[in-house]
């Protein structure tokens, strides 16, 4: 069975949509850095971050999303863009069964912060509206409600490579005939909790936010999912060994029409496994995180979308997308014509 | 399995058969300012289980992972599997939230070392905890963590079933876990979903809410060929699995139980069974007014004229609602019912709700049990149904 990616959607610090993201990646121009500030005692902790611009939001205006936090709004906008009007109409007419797989690390950290603050202050008046939004699968649930689909909907927690696991599960559903197509979505939002947490690993990380979505279906289209190997677990391998194994499994050679889109963020130590695994790579190489920042669960979705757009442009015939997660696995996939 | 009733299968079986209820005062965190102060607490030893795991590995594990380790190890031992290349699929809802709570409190206090806070951020992450668990169990394989709220554990077993059924794996370790934590406890309290008395009464006409609990349940899902080839004792067969999404509301089920009906029908269709062939339903049965009505309506619609013959109970009445662990623990309870030929009860029922046109089991009873069905429904509309049967019935 041939599986193709036939829809993409993105929300990133470059703006709302795939187009502004690709424009920023193509131009190699970095988005504006802002400071996420929180008062602590008599001082202020300021963390440099990359935020999704508030203007030109494409979040659908539906009741269910009114009280949600950014993670759900980003996801909804990316999902709508990836699905497109024709598919949305078909879903509404019960002519298309679309599954949803949502991958994340952090989830709704903003409302978790607010709710727990209220709990510690006085649990009797803690908001019952905030708590349900803190549950990991709340954003994916909003997507099902938004498109009116009772088809399966799973949320997967993983390190930043989780999007590949989501693609794997989607392929399984499609090949089994459970769904006609599958939307794979990753979304993350910024809050001082997660931004400061990320910078504990390295002060050089630039915490970021946004969402990415792809639509995968069984059809012979321009961008095919050619290979999606099992991820390599860190249980008994180093990150470097796992990165090398993924590189070997993907078996893509240096060629002028081949492209590597890796997960490096421009920080020596965390990047080292991929740097070493691909040190003989002489063909073109993109590292979107160096421009768009570290958006944790969402970053790999941007890499995959960039790969799809690169193939659509016909500048490349095959793209390897890889990432070495922080504490679970190394993973990757091959996309091509 | 581990639950507030016991630390292994045997203790849990004895507890359910004796109609014990394991809801007690919460001592794990401060509940003095909550409306409700009771839940089902499992006994988790502070020191590492002798010879099973190193002290340092045990120390790094959060409470939920320790629960998962105990249950997963019991499953591996009972299946006589010591080392294997089998994927691991785990469901959780709260994951290592208590560590996240600590991180939050210390970040606010502002005088913790960077190293200690980094350790909290790292070990808060569910995948880090589960990778540590897999290392301790010598499982060096891909990991999938499903977080579909209260259906997570059932979904994990369903995923494993599909992996084996499709031939992608011979054998999968699957289950679910969750430990009690302050944020989630306060969340259910804020929603006024907890029973003020702390006594859950699923399907009682005057039920007033659920009790939370904690625990873990794990199973080894293995192909018949693989199990027979290594001479393994087969506990039961998975006959069917259905998953669907209820889009009615984030926290409230469709009153008619539309998605629940879909999952029960899908599981039965896969199992090639009609409702009258199901000997027992372990219901989601939280004890909240809305859930039990929706599930009751779904069971009525699914069973049709046979509804009176369908035996139903909710084991949450004894151990509380284990959230991400519920579907897996309740699956293991179903396996106990199948292998030991008894039915667990819905405790604390005074007057059954009129929706109970089925046979509500209110005291444990001996019974011929060949096929069982378990329902799990979660926040966000995640619905799942699993059907298990005695070996050879499929």
C-alpha cells in the first residue's frame, strides 16, 4: 500500500500557515526574540523565547475553542490547514473517516500552571474550567469535535521524536482500514514553566511554540512515505549509537537531489549525535530548529512539513527527516517522489 | 496488578471476592482544604523490592512508575518471560505529575539548585520514567505511551492487540498506571465529580460522585502461535476491541452513550459475538450521575431485548477510579473473573438507578464466565471497549 502526505498545516514563530514558515526557512531569517518574564521575590526572571505572533490568527472561531489555551488554538489552525475545505466537507457528510493522532511532550502547561497556582492558594475556589484543559488529550479532543468525527483519536506522549511514532500509528490505522486518512498533529505552547525547564538543559536553547499537522492517506501522490523504521530506543544504546542506527536504517546516499532535514538546534552537546551520525553527508542539509527554536513536541512536525514542501517544489527527489530525542529514542523517515 | 486492594493478583482477587472497599483518608498530600478527603491509596513500599531492581533505579522512579513496575514485573513473571524483544505500550493520564508539582513549588520558592530542578524536569517526563522502567525490566524495545485520559489503559491493550493481530509483533507488554496526585485530585474536586462522602456508589439512584484511586495493571499480549511454541499458559484470548470519540463535550458524555454504543458494537463485531454471548460487563461505572446514565443507556441500546440477561458491575466502587490505569486494571479484573469463575460486585448500591434494566451485580458471586467485556470512557470523549474470552472460544 502506498501512503502519501497530501496535506500540511503549520503555526510557528514565523506566523500562521505553512507559507510563512517556509518563507522564513528559505530566507534563513530568524524570527524576533521576545522575553517571557515572571516576577520572583524582588526580581524578574526573563527567558528569551520565540512566540507565535498574535496577529493574523487562523484559529477557527468555534465555541469549543473559545476557552482553550494556545496549544489547542495552534493545533486547530494547523489541522484545518492540513485538511482543507474539501476534506472538511466530506467529513461533515460522513463520506470520509479521519482519525486523529496527537503527539506532545508538555501539553497544556499554561492552564496547568494557572490551575495548580489556584489549588495551592485555595483549592475550594480553583477553577473547574481550567482543569479539564490540563488533561493531555484535551487538545486532540477539541479537534475531533471541531471536525465532527467519531473516528479514533489517540494522544501519544513522547520525547520530541513522538511525531514519527504518530506517523507510524497513523499508517497502521490506514493500512488496517480503520480510517480513510489520518491527521497527525503536534502542538506545544510556551509558559515560563516549560521555557525555564528547557533552559535548565542548556542556556542556549531558544524555547519556541506552535503546531504542525500533516494528512496521511493511502494514495499515490507526489509526496510518498517511503520508509518509516522502528525508532531506536535509548534503553540500551547511547543517543549517538541510536542516531547512527537510524542513519544506517534510512540508507539514503549523498546526491544533489537528496535533502537531510535534521533535528539539530545549534547547540553542541545535544546536537552531537546527529552531527556525528551524518558527518559524511555532503548533500543539502536543513536544521529548522536553528531558525524556529526548540518547540519540543512540535519541532519534528515542522521538519516533516519542510520535507513535504521541499519535495513539492521538486528541487529534491528524496528527503530524510531525523531527530534524536532527549530521553526516549532516535527516529526518522524517508519521504520521496 | 496493584491497586488499593492489594499488591498482586492474589490479594486483589481475595479483596474483590470478599467485597472489600479500599477507600481511605488521603495521606499522600494535603487535602485539608479540599471538599473531599478520601481516595483509594495503594501500598507502595519506599525501599526497592529485593533483587528486582537497584536502589538507585527505584529512587529515581516516581510513585506511578513504581506502581507500573510492580504490575509489569508480575505480568512478565506470570508469563514466564524474562527478557524479550517485545514492544511496550503503556497508558497513563497523570504520568509523573507529583514531580511536576515539586518542580513548580520549588521554582516559585526560587532557592533550589539548578541541578535538582533539572532532575525534576527530566524525571517529570513520562517517557523518561517509562524508559527507566524498561531498563529495569531488560526490555530494550520501542515504547508507545498512550494518554487518552481514563481510557488510556484500555487503549494501550487495544493497541497491543492490533500489533499482534496484524503480525507486526509476536508479543507486547501492555498496561496502564496512574498514581494519586494533588493537581488531579483538586481538579476532580473542583469539578465536583468526587463523592462528598468518599463512598462511590456506581449505578445507585442517589449516587453522588466518584472516588479516585491509584494502581497499575499489565498484560502480555501474545500471538497464539508464539504462546503455544514456548508452552506458555494462556490466560484468555482478546476477542475484540473498539475505540471511538465522543464529541459531545470535553468532560460530559453524550447522554445516550452514542460513542460507548459504537465501541461496544465494534468490539462485538470484531469478536463475531452478539450481546447475549457476553457473560459479564465490567462497566466504566464511575458513580457520577452523568456517566452512569450514559453508559446504562448505551448498554440498553447495545443489548436490546437481551439487556435483562447482561450482568454488569463497577469495580471502581471498591478501588476508586484509577484514571489512566483504570482500563488496564479492569481488564485484569476481567481476566480474574474468567479464570476463577466469579463476578466482582458494584458495592454500596442501596437503590439501583432506573437505568439498570440489566442485571446489576451487587454482591460477588460465583458464575460461569466465558466472555467478558470491559468499557473505559475518558475526558475528551476517548471511549474504548475490550472483549476477552476463554481460550478456544474465538
